[in-house]
C-alpha cells in the first residue's frame, strides 16, 4: 500500500475551525525515521534518501551521503548527525552538509539508532545491538542476536530492549546484557518506563506486563484488556498510562500504574488506537486506524477529534517536538503548531511522494526524564500492523 506524505499545522486565529490539507506527490516511498536537533531542524530517513526540513519551513532538502534506503537518523546531543542504511553508518558534524562513512557496524542491516543519557550511540539491526562510546569511531556488539523492537532508558540509566524473544536489560550502560523475562519467549511489541523506574511491556498475544523491581520480576496486568497485539503504550506527565491494541477499538487508560484499566472512549469515535505521543505541555495525542488524530490533556477523560478535512484517516505514527506535532499517515505526513487544532503539509523538495508515514514508527519520547526509542523493523511486525497489503 502506498500514498503521499502529509504534515500538520495550526491557524494563527484560535477561532478558526480545524482543517487538514493533503499534499500531493509521487507515491511509492516510505519515511522510516525522524529526528530533530536543537536548532529545530527535522531530519527524515526515507526510502529514497535523507532529507532535512529547517525552521519548520515547507521545503525539504536532500542531504543524502549517497542514494540509498535510509532506515535511521539521529541528531545527537554532541552536535553530530548519524544516519544508517542497510550496510553503513554515516556521521556529519555540520548538519548534513558533509558526511563521513564510518564503515560496517557489528550488526547486520541497520534498523534503527538511539542515544542514551551518556551520549552513547546504539545501533539495532537484524542480529542485535551495537554500542559506540566515542561518537561512532568504534562499535561493540551486545552479544545477543535478537531483533530489537524498542528501547526504554530509565532515569537511573538502566536500558531495557524489547526483542522478539523477551526483554533484555543492561545495568552498565550497554557493556553487558542479560535476558530478564517476562519469563517466557514472548515477542515484545511495546515498551515504556516511568520516572520511578517501573517498566511496562506489551506483547504479541501474551498480554501486558509490569516490573517494579527493575526487571527482576514481572506480573501480568492485562486486566480487562483483551489479549492481542499491543500496538502502543504511552505515559503522560501525570503518570497515566495509555494503551492501544490491534483489532480492538478504543483506548485503554490506567491512572494507578497499571493496577486497573478503563476504556477512555469519551469523544473517541474511531477504531483501534495505533500510536500516542505526549507534548511537554501535557497534551496527549492519539492516532487511530480509521479516524485520524485525537487530543486530550493530562487527567482529562474526554478526547477531542482534530482531523477535520483529513482525507487519509489511518495514522501510523505521531511525534511531538519543540511545540510541533508530526503525524505519519497512510498518505504521508502532516504538521501542527497549535496542539493539533489545524494542520498543513510540508513536502516540497522530496523527489518522490512519501507513503505510509513513518513506516517503522521510530520516535523519541521524553517525559519526566524517561527516554524511549521505538523500532518495528521487520516484515512480520509490519504485516501484523498493516495486513498483507
């Protein structure tokens, strides 16, 4: 399935009605990853190259080191820009103007990249995780050869990795890793952590689990949630948990750290929730499979539909950064600067249309000091989300 790329923005007049505008392009490509730097530049790793959108203008610029399929891009705190294709990792010290090929990494086929609190770079691929402590000059393999779907880094710098064979954990900044559960060979499809260090794991048809002792033990907290594929788990700044499931309409919410769950459906009139993102000012955004984007504020029970005029209602991913919300849809990307009240596209500069939004649904989440990096890299996961289209 293919489409265009869409983005979202707000009108200057707060009284203006919400609206969506579709951007046109040649279908056939995918945005695999997005990252933003401290200068508000947004970088997109796509099927046809690497692009940058500066100062939230409407013009994307091609900054590809070479024409390849780019699956990951990260703007590091040290001022470097990293990008990964199937074989190599590239580094730029001047925001993509020039590039250095860092060569092969210890992992085969780079799926995603992440940076922890120490500035260490992590690369995930088809056969595990590699880490660099010197801005990419050298890399060390984790020793575990799993597909890695997601990272969660707790405030005390424990690193949890969700794999297709359970959760693995590092207590020493990635020097070593240990398998820790949840006690069975489950595929972990969603991972989150709160500021107390509790870890939450959603699985593929095995329920929802929580660890309150840094991964030593796990308990099933599924409650009323039907067992199926957990698409997304998100936590807002008040500590409330939001959960979306494949094939199950609505949003599940917990206000007691997962002890109990309720359906948070007031104002939400669509099918299953596919993704969430939380802004720094406390707004929670939910993407749906057939109804566009919804928004609520911390502790509120009702949702507001913010998708008037949106032609493509299947939202694949959401990303909040510096007051701007990006939404990846089946027809591309939209952008909003007014908490989702209005949206406008920005796609000029792409040589191809961009379909399926951020296909692998990679994003940073930074709520109260907790970082999370999400990877959904392999075909089984995409077929589970999209069907066999």
